C-alpha cells in the first residue's frame, strides 16, 4: 500500500517543475535542474536508490538528450541554411503570391508552411518563423502569432522528423520494464511506437482537419473590427475544409503505412501542393476580398515594436540577428530541393534493408551497457537518427544554392546559438524522468514500483473508467509546462502506458492520446508563446495569446477525449 507521503514525494519533481515553469515563469534552463535535484533526493530518501543507480539513470537520460539534440541541431541547421540562401524567402513568396486575401494566406502560410516547418524542425520553430513572415505581409502581430500557433498544432506530434514519437515514446518504453510488457503483447518496442503514432494520426485527422477553418475563424472574428462576425470565415469554409482534408489524408496514410518520421512532412508537402494547384487553377478562391481594418483603427495591443507590412525579409531580421538573402530568380523546385533530398534520404535509409542494417550496425552506434555497474544502459545511433541526414541535406544545400562562406558561417552560428537553451533544458528534464522511471528497477526497490508507476496507479484509481477522456489533457499539461511534446511524451508516456494497463484499457489508444495531448499543449506552452511574441516585437502580450488559444485547446481536448472513450470501450477495446 502506497502512503500519502510516498505519493506526494513521487509527484514532487513534476509539481516543482510545474510551479517554477508556469507559476513563476522561470525558463526551463533554471527550473529543470532544480526538478532533477528533487528527483535525486526523492529517489535516494524515499525509494532507497543507491547513488550509483541515481548517477546511472541520469547518465542514461543525458545520452537520450544528446540524441534528441543531434536531431534538433540538424533540423535548425537546414532551416537556417535555407534562410541564408534566400530559399525560405522564395518558398514564402510562392505561397503569398497565390492570393492577397488574408484568409487564403492563413491557410497557405499559417497552416501549410507552419506544419511543414514543424515536421522538419519542431521545437517551437514554426511560430517563431511563420509569425514574422505574416507580420511582414501586413498582419497585426497578435493575429500573426495566433494564426501560426494554431495552424501548426496538428503537426506537432511528428515534429522534427518524428522526434516526439521516436525519442519521446519509443526510447522510454524500451526501458524500466515497459519493453517486456510490450513484447508480451506481441510487439517489438519499435512496432508498438509506430502503432502509437498511427493512432495519434487517427485522432488528429478526425479532430484536426478543421484547424485551417479554426485559425481563419479566430483571426476574422477577433481581428475583423468592431462588428465581430464569423461570416468571412464561412465564406472560405470550402477552401479551409479542402485544405484540412488534403493535409490529413496523406498525413494519416504515411503514419499507418510508412513511419512516424514523415506524417507532418508528407501531409504538408502533398496537401500544400494540391491546394496551391487548385487555387492557381481558379477553384475555391473566395468571391469577396477580406482584409484587416485600416491600420489607424487597430488597438495598441495588436501591434508591438515592429510595424506590420515591412516585408518578410525585414520581419525576419527579428528572428536571425542579420539579414536574410532574397533570391528572386530562384525556382520553387530549387528552393524546396534540400527538403526533397531529406525525404528521399530518410526513406532510403529506412526502407532499404541492407542500408538500414548497415547504418544501425555497431560501427555507427555509441552505446554504454551496464552503466556504473547497474543494469541500465544507453545508446546514440548517430547515423540512423534523422539528425545526421538533416546535416547532410544542409551541406548539400550549399552547392545547390551557391552559398558564400559568410552565409554558411552565419547559418552554423545561428544554429549553435539556438541550441544552447534546449541543450540545458533537455539534459536535466530527461535525466529527471529517467530517475523517476528507474526508481523501481534497482535491487531492493519498493514493491509499489517506480515513482511513475505510483502516480499512474493513483491517477487510474481516481479517474477510473473516464480515464481515456482525460488522457490527452495529461499530455497537454506536460507540454504546457515543458514547452515540448517530446518532453511531455518522455515524462508521461510511461505513466499513460502504466495507467492503461492498470485499468485494462488498450494502451495504444491511451498512449496515442498522450501523443496528441503533447501536441495541443503547445497552444499554451509558456516558452513557445514567449518565443513567438518576441519575434514580432510583442513582448508582454503572452497572457493574451494564451487566453485566445484556450479556445482551440478546449475544442481539441474535448474531441480527442470523446474519441478516446469511443475507441477504448466501443470500437477497439480488444487492442493491447
């Protein structure tokens, strides 16, 4: 029997992280080291973890964090390489040139471009990149931030080439007893994580295909002037729904039949191409033209220190400390080519058996088994993870665009600068989670199990049969605190798996809801919102953005909750 004191201590690291991150608005670089120390203290005092096990669990977490950061570094490097080359500016102009109607621009830039950047780079990049672009096109800063954040949410579950699933779900469930339970269910951990990714895509496709309409509706209602109305949104509802379905179908198919690394990339690229081609052919364009009220009528809180309409390149100066190249002669195919190369490289290295086996051989994997004499281990498959192929694509982009040494240096320098904060935050948050996960794995561990098992059991007992309805909200809470779907999955993926087993629920359905919740929590993640408003000179309006975003958060969480109940008890109750 777990005592109240033990339960409180098990929750202490997570509560402390939440209080510091959300209550005191501390950055993760300050809050997570303290949360990690608290996990060490609880593990030592209440879970009798020997110091070598505490250290080994932390080292295992650091190795996982390094693998994530390898992906993040590559993703950011490719993005900033395209920015310096002018390719990203060309991609944006290609979208913006289709129509000057603000509603159409929200669909093309706020949805398709944002979801593409999320699939390619993740980690808060879309809003920080897309919002300044929309500001440069003449959007009010506040509207640009809201459209960009709402627009990319459906892609967050597979951000940075599948990192939230590959690293956030697969790797934690490979350890601490979860792997054995999954194998007993007839899956390898990789097969199981792909199942989770597929069910997450099912939730997203059924609930999230309306997000283009949702983003347009939020902007036209709250930024259309004194006479608030959704009528301008209904006028483009056919376009918005067509865009959502054009994204959702290839997105869902790739999640089920390819791998967890591609849904957001394929959905945005295929769907975007379909919608742009349709609009260029003259179909689904709105009959009327909609724009914001005259500039002089805008309330002060709509605009920050950067005046709208200065041009996309000028706005982008707020993101990178230098200028952004503008190559007007570049073809769209050339601008997109590094990402096309990336997709080809990832498909080949995963679908071609001999190549996949070669890059996963011991030559290309840094591993440490029996860390400090414990049964814990860790590995970094530095060539297999997408980070390596992202860097290769960035290097290949240099001759494609004929980049100068200064442009290449600027891209690498900006990437190095942006990686510092994620490095510190991820190191400590994953080390904390590994301590909590492995607190029940050492000899002499309490019969109640690890801290995560204790918390999962308590939550399952409290919520009982309605647990599936709240599974996504638990994931959203994790993302809101940590600002990352990946971190939310690492923190709560095992928790959700254990709770599902305690209640006899299909684990793929529940952990899939967790993966979706980790995505929608980004709507109100403090760190993501702060980063986004800073890029458009709107510092100080973070609370306003979060209040607006509670509307799509409530819709998404309710929709996923209803589906989770339906899937768990009616349609797919026989799943593992």
